[in-house]
């Protein structure tokens, strides 16, 4: 089994292990048996932060983090934004990998899932998209804002739900962010809309 196959297994196992009702409803009926899509590895500068992070101490999140770290160099990391959106420094400290979805390592038109990484001292400004979204941080202390409310710290294993088209933003301080994400119920490859910017 490849490290990417193994990561999908641990991703699925982790999601299935959580009893949160919002997450349960989100993944209900999803068929995790997906065809593999051959993708070349693609690295990004933000991956350097994986090596300096302490893996989560809890068993379930720790196993998922370890699976990601083991597969990281085989994954096709990507960025939705360009230098005109949030600047060059942001692009040095931001990236995501779609493990499954319309573009990812496994094929699904129904739901996308993968991981987001942000380096330290990053502000990912307000944005929104049609798809409904769940994030589960695998690191502690990142700050999250939803629907223009105040930023609040979030912790490893918390389930963060963004309904369709709700604005959300994230900030990191000293600790980088690694988070599992899931998208469904909208175009799975949509570039987020940044309020106040021409689309
Ligand atoms: Fe989002």
C-alpha cells in the first residue's frame, strides 16, 4: 500500500471515529471507495513547518498527523490564491492538498477532503464559498472568525463548521496550523470569494 493510500485509510478512520453530529451528518452516505487519480508530487514552502511541529498527543489526531507527515512528500500540494490576492509572504506560508475530490489523489464529485497548512503569523482574511465546509485542526491555538464575529482560539480535534457562503477567516500566531478539511454541497474546485474584491 502506498503512503497516499494509507493516508486515505487513516483519514477515513479518523472521520468515522468521531461522533460529532454535525460531522456525522456531513459525511453520511459518502462512499469512501474511490478510484485513485495519479498525481505527481508537488511541494510548497509551507511544508517545512510540518517538521517543526509537535504531533498531537492524542492518539486519533496523532495518528492522522503522522499519516500526513509520512505522505507529505508524495502529495500534490497546491494554492488557490495568487500574489495579487494576499501577497507573496502569504504564498510562502500557505498551501493545501486535496486528498480526494474533483482534483485530488482520489476521485470524488460528491465531497472533497484534504489538509490545509498555514505557517506562523499568517492572516488568511475573510472569504466564503458555496460549498459547506468542516475543518478539524491538528494543531493548537489558531484563531478563527466566522460570520465576521471575533476571532477565537481553536484546539486540536475541534470541529469547525462553515455553512454555505458564510464568511470565515483564520489567523496563526507562533504555531503553524495543520487542519483536516471537508467540502461538499457546492462546486468543489471553486476559488473562494474575497469580500470587497473584484471576482
Ligand atoms: Fe473555507
